[in-house]
């Protein structure tokens, strides 16, 4: 977020000193991670503005260099490719699906591999999705089957509104999208394949 841009290199140093060998940097977003709960209004003020983005770029590059020197793996090499565009889209509250700018079409692997069980016993395909299956009084398998219609819809590229500013499992999802549509995304393969593979070997 805008208030901790300067801390990116410091966080990597701090983690390295404590034996942490992987640091996952994720952008602040104006959405809630909990169903039936709105995000705090002040989250919008945490999103970096246009005037913050050049400073963010510098600190990401510093973080990448320090991480390489210390042998710490991070998501920064991937994040630097979409950070500026991502925060611009969030601050403008753009209506299209953001990650189609990076890979086209964007496909979600997460919805097939790991359901999310919320505090109220709602099984969801992903933490950012509001809709889900109530599994208080029935099996998880039944809940998983109930969500098949939503999975099918997302597979066909009909993403819910909640997905607009998705950032969950982004390395796996971008690689999945590239594998599914290699010829459409051949232009970005050279830029992203090395940082993606490094992340997936963490």
C-alpha cells in the first residue's frame, strides 16, 4: 500500500535475518476477504496513486536486487510487471477484468484445486468470491458439487464481479492461462516465464 512502499527492501532484509526464504508481496485492494462483510472505506485511501508509482517501481527493483543477493525468493519479479497498471485500475474502479491485460484470456486454476472454508461455514471457490455453499449440516463433497455451476461459468470466461481485481495465486493462474492459450500469449512468455518458474519452485 502507499504507506509501506519504502519498506519493501527492509522487509526482505528482516525476513532473511530470521531464516525466511520466501516472501509473497500482494497488493492492497479495496475488497473484503470475508463474505457478507464490506471492506472498510479507508482501504481505498491505502491504494497507491499515480504519484506513488515511480517510487514503487524503484523500491521493487531495490527489493529484487536485495532478494537475489540474500538468496530470498519473492513475488517481486512478477509483481513489477503489473503493479502500476493494477493500482491505476483499482483507483479508477475500472469495470473490466484486470488480468486479461496480462494474459488473454485469463483462466483460474484456483477454483479447481482448493476450496476456501469461511468463518460462517460457507465453502467458496476463492476468498474473494461472495457466493458459496453452506456446509454447516452437510458434507464438504456436497458443497463442492453445488459449486460446479459457478466453476463452469468461470471456466467459460464469465467471471463474477468479485473477480475484477483478483490477486490470489496469481503466479499459478498466469502460468495456467499461458499453458491453456500458448499462441495467444507467446508475446509475454519471454518476460514472465522465468519469474513464474522461480516462484513455482519455491
